[in-house]
C-alpha cells in the first residue's frame, strides 16, 4: 500500500527541467482560439497566444494549469501572432495570474476600429506592468537556447530567402487562384518555424490564403516539417494545398472549435497531404460531420460542451515524437 501511495505522489509531481529531455508542446483548448505552450529541455518556455478573455477566466485558467503541470513558475516568452480577440484577448487575464517575462509581437495593431483599439490598450497595460517587449520581423530568430525559432512572416511581410530545408520548386503553384487581399490582422500574423535538432514544427497563426501562397510559390520557402498546426483553425480562408502539401507534414494538429474552423475543404486538403500519417483535432467539427473529422480517438473534445481537453506532443532531436490525447490517453509515437 505504501509503495502504491508513493507511486501516485511521483505521478502527480510536475516535470522538472533536469528530468526533461524532449521538447514538450501542449495544444491547449481555447474553444477555437489559440494557446500553444512549448517547454524546452532546459525549462525555457514559449507560449504562443493566450486564447479568449472572459468566460470566467476559462482560457487563462487552462493555460495556467498546463504551465504548472509542466513545472513552470513563469512564462519566459509570450508570442502574440496577431491582434484578434481569440489570440491576444486572453493575454491580460493570463499575465495577471502567471508571470510573463517578454512579450513578442509584430508592432502596433493595424486594425484601428473600436475593438482593435481596446485590444491594443489592454495589451499595452501588460507591457506597462513590467513585461519586456520584443518586436520582430521576418528573418529574426527568437532568443531561446535549446530550440531555433525563426520568424517566417510578420506584419504582412515574409522571408525572401528559403529556410534550411526549404527552397524546393513547388509543382502545385498556379493550380489555386489568388483571392482578394485580406486587410485584417490575420494576414499580418507572425508565423514561425521551430526546430529542435532535426525535428521541425510550423505555426503560421491565422495567416490567410494569398500570404500562404507568397511563401510557398514558386518555391516553398519553408519545406517539409514533422508537425504542422493547421493555419487559422482550419478555416477555408487559409490552407491552400500549395503550402500544406509542400510542408509534407508527418502529423497535423487542428486547433478548431466545435463550430469554429474545421472546414471540410481544409480538412480534405490536410488529410490528403503526401506522407501524412495522422491528423489530430482539438474538437469534433460539427461542419465536418462524418466525412471530414478524424477518428474519435484522435479528437480531444468530442462534444460541443466539453471539459477543455488538450493535446500533448513530446519530441526528441532525432524526429521521433509522441502525440497524446489528454481526454482518453490515446497515444501514438511517430518515428522518422
């Protein structure tokens, strides 16, 4: 009995930096927003976005819980991909509950309407309260030690030269028409490629169609990745085959909500990507129905009114990584 109790105590203890040998990524459910937590082997942390505000502190509480589970006492870097409610809106609430060292953004909000101004004002208060600010542009590399975080897009601009592993001529270019230019903050999203040894993970925020074509045609400037967070929650304003199939992800994570994102058109593009082994989703997509949802064991939340389960990834430098569904413990390991 005593041995059993000791085991339970050990299982409940947060992971310490000295015990961690992998890059740990948690895709936190913010009901169709974004909050992705990365923790490096040395214990440095990067949080990408902080979900929505309000809802009785729902999203900020979920992020705090994930951070504590990872053994963190602060967030070293909080990257704001763009100034929309479901990405930056939760930053002030989270920063009031958990220390943040440096916030990273693309500059001032380009949307000057009432909501944009309110979001900017609340965000500025976080900076005024003591967080440092780092404004980035394409080509910049974030100052983390164990991982390389390269800025691919920011404020409507993109890198002009291919990243290491990119530069391949893209045969899909010209098959998908360009659309009307997107004037919103989505098109100004910070997109990053994160490299840990040979493991590559890409997150392009809510980047939209034309901007994605710009970084994938005529040459794909990013190249193949191991893990892909579907752009823009799986909305069909984003995700042309030219970029997705050029990324050739081994695994994709869709951070959709039950009624947000998860477009059947995007789902089909991602699921047909060459070399894709699995697609995992944060939510069952009501719009997708039976035809455009992954298998239930790889969906973190199968009901619209859910408990907010997330998805965890543990990756090593040799491109082996494990994905775990926190709802049911379903786990898959992918080897190169």
